[in-house]
C-alpha cells in the first residue's frame, strides 16, 4: 500500500500544516475550553475572523480575482488580500490559477487540479498534499500586472501568520492576559482557519457529489443550499459552473448569497464597479435546456415500458405533451434571445412554470418507475 504513494511528490510543508492545524483544533480547543471555558470576546473574535477571512476568499480570491466578476478599488483589493491570506489557502495568484484550471478542465482526471473523478478526498484536500512549487501560473497573466496581487503573492505567508495567528493572540493578551491570548490563538486563529478551509474544500468535494443540477447535468457541479449557508453563497455551484463570470451565485430571491449582497453594497458605496451578471433570459434558457434533456431521456426510457396501468399511461402521455410544449417554448426563447428581442418578466415566468411542470411530472414518473416492467 505505502509503496504506491509517490512520497517524492508530497508537499510536506502543506501536508504537515494541514495535519497539525486539524488535530490542534479537534484536540487542543476542547482541552482549552475544558480548563478555561469561553467568553463573549472569544466568540466575537472567532466570528469576526471567520466572516472576514471567509468573505475575502469568496468575494476576493474567487469572484474578484479568479473570475473578474467585477472591478474593485485598492481598498477592497488590499482588505481581501490581507484577510484572504489569513485563510492559509495560498496566495490569490496561486488560488486563481488553480481555480481557472478547474473551470477549464472540470471533471478531467488529469488537468482538473481537484477533480472529483479522482475521489472525494482528493477533491476535498488530497490534491493539496501533492501541490508542488514553483508553478508556471500561465493562466493568470492579467493578475500578474496587479501590483497588490503580486505583493501579496510574495508575502502571503508572513501576512497570514502575523494577521491570522499573531494578531488574534495579541488582542487576547490585551483583553485578558495569557489565558485569553492562548484561547484567541486556538479559537480565532487555528480553529477558525480550519473551519474556513474545510468550508472551501467542501465546495470542491461535496458540491461535486451531492445536490441538484438545474442548469447543466453534463458537469458534476451541484447546487447545495446547505453549503451556501456555510460558504457565504458559494454552494450554488451548478449555477456557478454554468455562468462563472456572474458576480452572483444565488440568483433566485430566496437563495442565500451574502457575498452577492456585499458586492452590491460595495457598488452602491462606489468601492466596486462593472458588476457582471447574466441576463435572466439566458438563465431561463439554460433551465429549459436542462429540463428538456431530462424529459427526452425519460421518454426514451419509457418506450420500453409495458403501460398496463391507467395511471402509468396517463403519466407517460402527460409527459409527452409537456415535453412538446417545453421544446416549443425553448425554441421560442432561443430565437428571442438570438434576435435580441426584449422579453417580458411575464413571459419568462411562464417558461419557468412550464419547466417546473415538467419537473413535477418527472418526479411522478420516477415514483411509478419501480413498478414498471
């Protein structure tokens, strides 16, 4: 077993750091809490660092630097670069390079850096154990021209240690002495970075394994409302892979995406500009295309059914009728988008309802399928 592990390719620094911080969190933090307990200061400091570093990854590393979904001034760049470094997820330059490769070669076992095709653990964090330096970084030429990005790239490790671990301990020391300093180091420092890291890692692993694919089932990326809660809106991953340059991930009114709201507020304050968003008709078109493909696949399967039950006959007939309407609606919308015809919200709502009706019928068909020959 061990002879198959390429020990010569292991990044020992990253591997030992991930291992040390993880076990410090699950062992050291409970021991500290047992002996000293926790107070409001420790809770608030943890929450501040969790939000600041997590949002700097989602808003800064991801949507700003990796996808250029909007433009930002130096104050926003500097803040997200400093607190993003505190997540200990490498520099923004390295992070963006890996992520752009992921989008370009998603699910490819060789070229996708954290491909789910190589297993859940590999996509989650295993790939980091074998990430070697120096790297070519050929796909981030635009970011190399940014002096702030390059400053952070050269100094992200000392920034991370000073701002992410030393500063919380100093704040704890000022607040309540060495006991509070130790608690701040363990809770707001180490435990916080482990939580932020694994929330990020779960987007690469869990959101490529469990969830819905309402926009494109040809990719493993999935939407997960649960992961959106812990990752400031990054859980709507199927949408993101379908429309990666949109500054939003959660596009429906009820979807939790605080990163989107933060970007919108920053735009109102004049701190960011040129927010990129996909027109609603293109989003509806993707939903219709995906539902049309699912209906066609189910109809193809249904050709071999022995429809001896009236309920089954009715379900199949209804699916055929709805599928025809959906196909017509898809082509109607596709032509309207191609001709740049202005589409009313009422029309988009009608097409969305059409897609929802087909989805409900597919659920009914699925419930009948176990009894079908």
